[in-house]
């Protein structure tokens, strides 16, 4: 009996060893297969979740950003330190940092590299190409930073560039440049304020030459004066009419979704980011009337007031303007009654701006507060972060009302 037990135990151990060996070999084969599948199934971009660069590389990028802001863009030391704190939060100073979920990348995690879920900023300067890791370099990202600070994001340059408090500068950069609310948990206010102070001390921000800091203040008025005459796209003002533009633009189409031909027809893109956005000066913030008021002013309308009325009658009571029904005019405001051309779902109607008139009578318009069910005068959903575009058919165009400066109709 004992001998049988001993033999059985020996056999069991041997069998266990064989099972263990088989399991080990199977695990190794499975691991190998998984590795091969990962290697072959995942694109290079999907595997580009950022790993923190070496400390030497990090320090070099950190210093380059600070010097670019303070020496090229004229930021104060406090302002440069505040921006650095946010760059650390966003990317850990890794120019090749990519967030596959949000589609953002780079030192300030600009949108539009992998997808446009959060918008499309990273290709606006032109050096960085969507999805092309070879273009995701520090030099190109500094070019993009320079382009934005001197075009659509002048407000960030003006506010943070003249900062004297590095902690406040970090908060302001987060809001005005990154677009991250202070109430958002990802802002991490405690950390960026601490980092901003550390960078300020490290780079002796208080010692930035006054000739540089003063130049920011001297340039502020010029920035304001130029804000309405410069286009984010860098194009000249379009002719407003000419050859037939191919393709129908669906309601809610963003600028980066237009074809090159359609962008050429639009010409000078609205400088949306420069439009005032506060209750005192812009009571219609991001609604249709708010947008058309400042787009019209940008295009030379001699407006007598800021508040131009509901969309259905925008500008029609302004003594400097005139209006007519059914005669499309390039670079005119266009008013919609409730329900016309699928807009103005409320009695207050809708208004937009005519960017181009095709020979067949159809229009290319720009507008605001019409995306994702928004309807022109809906204050609760007036949250567009940029203008959108659409085609109005020739048939619909004949029914609409067009507003122009007197003498230009």
C-alpha cells in the first residue's frame, strides 16, 4: 500500500511537472503571439503615448520655451514662468507627447494631430502635419506658438505677457491659451502655481530687461488695432463673388473642413478670437447676432451700436445701414425669419454673414450658434469656439433679407 502511494505520488509530481512545463511553453507562445499582434496591429502613432524625456532633454526644452516667450515674444519673466508651468502640466516638456484619445499633441497639447474631437489648432501655422510624427518637433511647435500669439491668441499674449505675478500668469495662460477653466479638475491650480513660482526663481524672471517687458505694453494698442484687420488664415479679403465654387457646404462645417477652393472664396477668415466676449460689450456672446456684429465691423460696416437686435431684424434699424429682400450681396449680413433655410427655430430668427455669392445665386455664409442643434439666439447653448460655414441654395437666397452699409447695396 505504501509502495503504491509512493508510486502514485511520484507519478502525480511528474504529471504536474509536465503540465507546468506545457503551461510555461504555452504562456511563452501566447506572449510571443501577443507581441507580434501588437507590433503588426497597432500603428506607430497608437504606440506614441508620451514617455518622459531625459532630464537633460527636458531642461533644454523648458529653457527654449522660456527664452522664446521672453526674448522673442517679449513676455515678462512672470509671464514666461506661468506658461512654463502649464507646459509642464500638459506634456512634461515632451514635444512628441501624443494623447491618442483626445487627438492632441506637443508641448502645449494642441488639438487636431490625430483627430479633431477637440478642434484643430496644430496645423494652423503649416509646419506641423496632422499624424506626421516627423513634423512634431520643438522648432515647429515654437513656430506654431509664435503664429498663435500674434494672430488668434493675442489676448493670451497681452494678458500673460505683461504679468508680474507668475502664479496668476499660470492661471491666466491655462484659461486664455489652453482654454481650460479654473474650475476644471485638470487645471490642477495648486501644482501649476507652485511650478510657476519655481520657474520664476530658477530663471530670475524679475531680471528680464525692461526694454523687453516695456515693448509688450507698447505693442498692446497695435495688437488691438490690428486684431480686426488680420485674418487667422493669413488670406486677403475675398472678392465675395466670381466663379462657381464646387461643392455644397453642410450647416455647421468648420473652417478646417472646407476645401482649398472654398477657403479661397471666403478669403480673409473671421478673427473670431479677437471678438469681445463679456456681458458689458457683447451681450449676445457667441450667439448669431454677436458674431455678425463683430464680423460686419471687421469687414468695414459703420455700425452705430454694438447690440444690433435679434437675428430676424439684425441691422435693419441702424441709420448707417440699408437692407433689401431677395438680392444677395457679397459681404452683407443676411437675416433669416423663423424657419428660413433651416435656421431660426425661434421667433427671434437668425443672422449670418455672406462670404461669397456664386454665379447661380447660391451663397457661402459664415455664422455662429448653429452647431449641434443650436439655433441662433439660444443663449444657453451659445458655446461655439469658432465660426462655422454653410451653403445657402439659390432658391432660399431669394427669400432672405440682406443688410449692407448705405451706398454699397
